[in-house]
């Protein structure tokens, strides 16, 4: 009986510790143009749906690497880049699905813990002119940076970003 | 008395389901057949309804993937593919969004009954000249498990089923 309560106490401490450590790990410094912990929801050829990896925007190319799989899209072939915001369950994957069946509504309770994410959607054309699309999700605050990097590398967008506040108004010298 | 009520309810349910199934089969048998070796799938048109970009792209990509999986066409061309112009018996799949309700994954997981996402799309298959060969209204939904984008997968599966039955 005493062992069971110790086990429960240890489990509770480990769970709380996990929640405290995870945000610290997410704040690791990253190289410019590199966006780790990006999930490719769908669209890139040769990469599985919902694969997590690193998105890189460099040398005129958007590159997504997940393990040994890699997909490249030339920035100049991207006809539209759109960003959005969403949220996802803090505990996802297989563990998240299993926890949905937890007793006494514990699965539902865990669903209330959510993390905010950014969504980035691109449309691009291949060499034969065929239209493709891809959707990525990434930690919040990164999508706008990806969009700016892509536009700087030659991508296009139908929703232009707001002009920088430091720019002089039109008509002034 | 209670048992009688249960038996009556069960009988009614079985009869209703048999009737629904037979009606569905009758519709399937009356479907026009499309005999073509190639299809071009156009980007989903969402001028009437504001559809988030990720949903539009997910609808299109899932549609291409699911129609390819059916194996009914030798070539599945994407929107804008220049090589599609050389295909002799090309048919074109047009999809127009008529309704969209973005639900909430959180609400679905917490309440089970609320927060469903649904997308109503009018699908039309035409030949090269624009003559309509098949028209259907298809609804993609996600009610319980999965994110909102799963509704796009549900839609694509239903369209693929229609393509299977009509070719």
C-alpha cells in the first residue's frame, strides 16, 4: 500500500517535471532561416503526412528534412504563402489517443491543455506547371518569419504583409 | 409492455435501414459511367465561401491522392499541368465550396457532441468541352476524432468512392 502511494507520488512529480522541462527545451537558440520542430501536415512529395522535422529557407529553396527524408521546393516556384494560427492538444500522438479513453473523464480533462501553433500554407508549381500545395505547422511566432524569408528568396503571396512602420509615407522626401 | 416497445423500435429501425440501403443502391445503379483514361483535378474553388488556405490545399491534395488510389485512371493530372492538354479523353473534376463550418477539436474532445467541422462541396466532372458528365454534392465531416483538416480527407474519400462507382 505504501509502495503504491510512493509510485503515485513519483508519477505525479514526473508529470509536473515533464511540463516544466518541455518549454525550456523549446527555447533553444536556432540558426536564421532554420525552423526546427516543424510538422509537415501534408503536400510534400516523398515525405509522410504529419512528419516532424526541420524547415530551412536558404539559397532560394525551401527545404524540409525529416530523418533521412528530404524535400525541396524552389522559392521562385511558390505562388502563394499564407500564415494562420491554431492550437493542438498538448499531449498528442499515440499517448494522446490512448489517454482519450482514460477513466473518469481524465482524457477529456487532458484535452483542455493545448499549445498554440502557427500554420503556414504554400502553393507551388512544378516544372510542368502542375499545382501543388503543402501545409506546415510550427511553434507559435515562427510562421511570419518563414513567410518573410520565403518572400525575400523570391516567393509570391496573395496576402501581402503590413509594411514596416519605419518606412517613410508615400510622397515624402 | 416495455419489451413490446423495444421490439417495435428495433423492427422500425431495421426496416428503415433496409429501405435507405435499397434506395442508395438504386441510385448507384443509375449513375452514368465515365470511361476515360485520364482526369485532371482542378484546385478547389472557394469564391463563394471564405475557406482558410490550409483547408483549400488539404482538400486539393487529398483529392489528388484519393483519386490516384482508386486506380481507375491511367493519368491523374493536377491543375495547370501542361501535359494534360495532350490527353485524348480527358475529363476534368471541378469542386466548388458551398458551405463551411469550422468546428473545434477541443470542443469535440471535451464534449463529444459539439464542435463538428463540415465542408459542403459541389463536385462536377466534365469533358474537355465543358459538358457535364456527373454532378454531386459531397459533404466532408469530422465529428469525433482527429483535427479539423480530417474533414478534407473525409470529403476526398467520398469523392473517390463516387469516382469508383461511376467508372
